[in-house]
């Protein structure tokens, strides 16, 4: 019951009591009218409230940042008396909530299609969270919460970034340097086929078996590009968290896209999601985009420890790429120590609108240590 309904009930009860006490017909008439209105309005909202059903879906369940997603909703109810437009509490892909009104049919299904902008990267529950049913006089109001919210993945776009240079140890470019054969490690014997090199023929065994046999060799494991993403040091509820996440994920997506287009394998360990994602061709890019949309910031910053743990892996990797929303003295010292392993290191800072003087000094320290640095900011 709303405030208006409570006062209507109070006034009607008072008029009925006065009419019965004094025998005043006017008071009885007014009191009876108020009571009848209360009963009719209560019945008008009870039936729609208990027959209300809502189905909703988002085609595809994912979209790119700065695009729009479409919510398809169907609402079913039965109503014998007129009711006010239904109030919809909608969870938006930006993380906010908004209120909408819809005029529903008294019998059957009502369809609703709405487009919503997707301003930030992330995974969001989207859809109608609550439906409010109210009578046309505003005396009674009932709400029904729904558990049919849809999960929407807002994927990062691939930002335009500088290509990652090939490590000086590569001679003929990334595609060939990472797919060579180790002729010092024999792997087995097989029959000769057209196109095999003569130097691979095993002559002694071929003579004894009276057929040409060739040696097979182990393929060198292609060194991957190790990508470390720092998710610490940022309050998730801060005003800059969303824009920094956009800058972090889209710069990372652009870099990964360039590497995979060159057939350079990438490896992204994510302790927060308890997984390690690997990709060797452009077919893996969409999976990496989807993974990036599931990242969230946290206030604790344990990234320096993660850099120390990654030190042994630098012996098996060609390049180390670091993406971070913050830069601290401890992170700077850890990166400089890692550069002593001789790997190619690039540090990308997902900065806000302005870089502080302290952050600029730390970036200059990395530059002085011959570490490639970048700053990205997406408003």
C-alpha cells in the first residue's frame, strides 16, 4: 500500500465510523466509496502481480566497447481492470540502473526492444531486475524481483599500438625464426617422400632395408611472448577505474592482435582467474578478448611479487610485455632487475588524464634502463 492508499484507508474508515455514530448518510456514502475504491484497486493489481512473467535475452551475449547491445524482453500478465504503466528497473551495461515505463497489454504478451550503449569494457549483468505493478489511482504498489538477468561481455577494441620489435636473436623475421628445426636432436625414422632433403637420408639403414629412409628431427619450441597484466593498486569503485580498465585492456588487445597476426605465440598468465591463456594464431584473438573483458581491479598491489615469480620464465621467452594501471618504485625496481636477463621488455602504463610528476620520474628511470615505455589513456 502506498502513502496515498494509507490516507485513503484512514479517511474512509473515519467517515464510516462517523456515519455510523451520527447516522449521517453523506459520511457513510463517502466512506463506502473510499472502501470500494480500495478493494477494486487492490484486486486490479493482485491479478497482474501473480500472473506476471518476464523473459529476456541479449543476442550474442557480447559486443564491442562503444557499440550498442539490444535487450529483447517479453512481459505477460492478466488484468481485469485498468492499471498504471509497469515500472521497469533495468540494469544497464555501464553498471548503472535506470527506470522505464511500459504500457502492457491487459491480456497476453507485450514485447519490448531497447538499445543501450556499452561505454566500458567488462562483464555486466544486464536486463530487467524488477517490475513494479501499480493501480491507476496509485493506492497499491507491488514489486517483483527477477532472477533472469543476462550476462553481457563488453569486449575491448584492438587499439592502434606500436608493433613489438623482434628480439635481436631472430634473423629472418618472426614467422621463420620461431619455426625452425633442430638438426642436432634426431627424433625418429620414416619413409622418404617427394621433396625431402638428401642430407636427411639415413643411407646405412636405407641400404639394409632396401628402401629410402630419412631422419626426423625435433621441432624447436617457438618462444612465446610473455604478457603480464597488473590488476592491483586501483580501487574498483573509483571514478577512474573504468577508463583505466579500457586503456589497459584495449592497449593489450591491440598488442596481442599484432603479435598473433605475425604468428608470434603469446602467453598470458592470470592468477586472478586461475588460468593461463595461450594463443599462436589470430584464431585465438577472440578468446583473449573475452578473457580481457572479465578482468577487474583490486586495491591490493602484489604485482612486484608476480614479476619476481616470472623471472625464471624469461629464459624461455622472447619478449616480456607489462601492462599496468599504476607505476610504483617497487614495480620500477622489479622491472629493471628483470631487464638484466637480456629479454626484450616493454612497459605500458594505462594512465589517467594526467600523469603525476612521481609517475613521470619512474617512467624516466625505465627509459634510462633501456626499457621501452608507453602511456595510454582512453576517455
